């Protein structure tokens, strides 16, 4: 007998709470715990469109809040400072990864998909690790967060392009040009609305911000612009991020976050849970040779980005090494991109994400010791006193 939807929902949230407690106790990021829970519950939940829809709302709110952190002027300033390291990150983790995948016999689109999965360090895992390890005041933290911001700018565009390429239509120079034009128009629209409209709505927000109904207006903007992106055959992630940039011009980010965070925290775990239910290991782990090769490269590439990019950013050699060994963990962006793939590539990507997340957590914790090993603190010279 099928359980009532209300009872099923209650059981799911209780399980999310229980597994969330485990993640806190054993210091394992919630993202990984929720995916594993989805794997366990896959046969019970099946292909739930409601679960997917609520989870997508959580992802939209996550990227909406990311966009709210960046008024347009600040966005340009941060992007400019970290661009050398960010460019190196794109070249190594997308470009070289694509070449590796292509040489293993996969097509261009599959290579770009897997390159996208390899690309971004997990913002949520990294921020959590910086906080729990009390390294937020360290000099490498500004660089790490700046690089994550750069990835937050690139990844939504990458997702939008991948959505267009995986829509089932053939890829030609003309269709790709149209796809990029849509991205440019959606971005330009957000910038114009932010500068010409939302920058002048500060008093309106002040008047109604404390009202119980105002949350509907704010989330409506996030979902609507995400929906416009979907209507253009782009990604709702890009639309939500751009909607956040629009709202950022109101200069009420902190107050708005207090409204949105509870709803985001309620819906976002359901996306990772849903993703876990889509993973099927019926025929085992595919492309093991590529998985091992790419996993090793993914670790090496992020270490190179941290060390070389850190030096370009102005960090010392020791601090750059510490940064390099703190960037390996992949997470939410990789999951979003993996969800666009075929079953085989999705399973492959899932194992890659879980593996690099666990290795990344370990290397993050060991990063200070590794840096001290290569660049030990110089002992002060003993001064001989006369007589």
C-alpha cells in the first residue's frame, strides 16, 4: 500500500534531520550525507517530480542568495582581482579535463559535461571547513573565497550552455551563437533592471520588508527570472543568480537573507536527496580507468591552481601551498551539472564527486601540516651575549 504524501514528507524530513545530526557529529558535509541518503531511499521514493521541484526551488534560492552578495560594482572589482587565478582554474579543470575525457573516447558534449563536473570547488563545503577549522582569518581565506566567487560567476553560465547543448538538438555554430546571445541578453536584462529599477526601490523595500507577505515578492522574483531562463532554454541557476544581482542593488542583502535562509535550508537538502535517488549502480561503476585518471588530475589541478594562482594573487609560497591543498573538494555545482548527463555519465560523476569531496576534506585538514613540511618556520637565531 502506498503511503500518503503527507506521511512520506514527514518521514523524509525526520530522516534528513537524523542524518544531518550524523553529519554534525562526524564532521561530514551535509551534501554528501543527503546524497547517500538518496541512494538508500531510491527504491522507496522512485521518480518523484514533487521532490525534484521542491529541490529545484532550493537550488534557485541558493544561487539567488549568491547573486545578492554582489552588487555590480563589487562584482567587477572582485572578478578583476582574482581573474589570473580564475582563468588558470578554467584552463586546467575544464580545458585539460575535457582533453583527458576526449582521449578516452567520449564525445565533445560528454567531455564538456565531465569537465564542468570537475571544475568548481564546493562553496558550501569549503566555507564550512574554513569556519570549523577557524582559518577564516588566515591570509589564504580571502584568496580561496575570491576564487570561489569567480567560479560562482563562471559555473552558472557553463550550466546554461550545457543545458542548451544537451537539449537534444544538433550543435552547430549558429545554434551555439544563439545560445551565447541568449546568455548575454539575460545578463544585460538583469544589469539594466538592477541599475534602472531596483536601485531606486530602497524605500519600497524598507516599507514592506518586515511584512509577512514580502517573502512572496522576493522569492517570486527569484523563481520568475529563473523561469525566464528556462523559457529561453537556459538554466534556472543562471537566472536565479542574475536575479540576486538585481536585488543586490537595493542594498538590503542582510535583511533579505534573514527572510530567505529558512526556506532555502528547508528545500535545498531535498535537491541533494533527489540527486541521490537518480544514481543507479545496476551495471557497476563505469569507465573506471577514466575515473581514476581524472580523479588524480582533479586533485593535482586544484593544488596547482592554489599554489600558482595564490602566488599571482600575492600570497607567500607557504600560504599558497596551504590554499592549494584546501581546494580539492567538489560539491553542489558538480551535482547540478551531473544531473544534466546520461545515466552512465551521471553515475561516473557521482562517484567522482563523492570521492573528491572526501579526499578534499582530508587534504583541507592536512593543508597546514603539508605547508609547514615544505616551508617550516624558521627558528630564531640565538644571539651570543658577551662575557
